[in-house]
C-alpha cells in the first residue's frame, strides 16, 4: 500500500501497539487480523495525507479503498484469505532487483520472524554482515521504487528458488533453534509446513517444491522424539522411532515420489529429502542404509557444495565406514573459515574421537562446541557429553 518496507514496518508496529493498548479493556475483536490490518491502513492514509509529495498516491489508495467497499467488508475479505497471504508477501519481497542472499535475509527478518543472529547462523556469516545486507536491501527497494505486487507467470517462477530458501530456513530455525531455552520451536516448523504445502498446490509441476515439502514433512515427523521428558535434546541415534509421526512420513515419501517423477536428476531439496527418507524407512539405526546416504551426499555436493554439506557427509562417512574414516573428512574441514565458529564441527569431531576411544580429545571438542552455541538446551547436552568423556 505504501510502497516502502520501512514505512510498512512502522505502521504495522503502530497497529500492534494500538492493540496492546486497547484490547485489554475492549477485548480481543472477533477478527484480530482484520482489526490490525484496518488500523494500519487508517494510519497509512493519515500518513500519506500528511505527505504533500505523495498526494497522487493518496488519491489512488483512497479510490482503491472506496472501490473495494467499507473497511469492515475489506478487512473481512483479507481475513478470509489470510491462509496464503504470508506466502504472497514472501513472493513480493523476493524481488529480482536484490541479490538472492539479500532477498532471503530481508524476507526472513521482515516476514519470517527470525532475528539477525538466527539469519547469520543460517548463512554462516557475522551478524553485522546480515544487518548491513538487510539495510542495503531496504535502501535498494526504496531507491528503485519497487512496487510490491504479486508476481505471475515466468516472474513468479523466477522467484521460487528464493521463496524455497526462505521456507527451508524458517523450518531449520524451528527444528534446531539458534538460541534461547528451547531446542525446537514447533510453531516455526508448522508455519514452514503450511507455506510449503500451499506452494506445492500453486506449483504442481515444480520438482524442487515437492522436494522441499518432502524434506520438511519427514524431518517434522521426528519432532515428538527430539525432546526428552524435561525438554532436553535427544539425538537422532538415541530417538525412539516409535514416536515418529508415521502420517508425516507417509506424506513426505509421497511428495518425494512426486519430485522424482517431475525431474531427473534431483535438485538439492529432493536429494536432502531422499537422505531423510533413508532414516525414515529404517526401523533402527543399525538398519539405516548409510552407504546410500553417503552416495546421496556426494550427489548433493556436486550441485550445492558447501562446508555444512561436507560436514554432514563426513558424519555419514563415519557411520558407513567407521569413525576413523569420518574423522579424516572432518579434520579436512577444521581450517574452513565458514566453520570456525560453527559449533557442530567440534561436536561432530568430538563424537568421532569418542568412538575411537580418544576421550580426552573428545572432551575438549565437546567443551568447545558448548562454548560456541547460544542455545541453552544444546549447551547442556554438549557439556554432559564432555563430562561423560571425562568420567571414562
């Protein structure tokens, strides 16, 4: 409506403040989303009226509001379509005038609910880099006078890669939280699932969309088993697989089959889904086809090589061919700059050293991993593993 992200954020915050001030006494309205939208729109109109240079825009918006009917009818219409409103906004924000990294960072911050620190972890870059990236993205959109419109046809297709990355990173933050007292954030996982499923309905011929849906459906199936009675993390190798959600697994495997029918060779999300499927199909850790997982990581690395992919591949090598083989691959990544502050590198190295009986070294690695994570639950787990190594 206002054509500027910074102004839209301010108006949205104003509406939320108004709700915090009014709802405790007046009560929560029947349609809270519509109330917030209506309040923000009224404030937008007031703002535009005060800006003489935006008189033309004011007239356009006023005509549009009049054309769509009364505020109540307009907001009711918005509320009825709120289900895919967020997905539409993500498509709008992933504008081609921005680089892919800038699109994803901006969208995660403004629409995905992630903090700058959480986005920085996803990109394995300093927090200041992400902050600057977001500021520059907002400035670029303003300078280029980008209109926030829902893309169609080829333009929508061109933005799908960025949209998929946004949904994927929202899910990842929910699956393993960067910081705080909780290891998982189920609400983020559920939102990513919802967005992925809607996107699959809108793009029935996109293999990678179904690959992503398959991946997050299968990963989400483990959520009930990822936490112990007190909310402590339970690692994959220790999880009670009877607690995995079989319905989500079936949905994920069906989506993977759809992705495989639509494209060959598979893209990065479908390959990750195939890896997750190997775990889902095995009733025990011992039955897992680790050699196939290594082969899938090899294929994944060919099209989307990254330090994190190499680390995951090294862990799989350790499971398939023994901890000594896995340690050789992990040691080759120690000097990788992007992994210098990544806690899962020393955590993986510590696990392999522990299996080799090198407990003193393993303890040091687990302690280093604990010092690098900002998640309290994960830190406690790593400290416990260090203590177990010390106890022999």
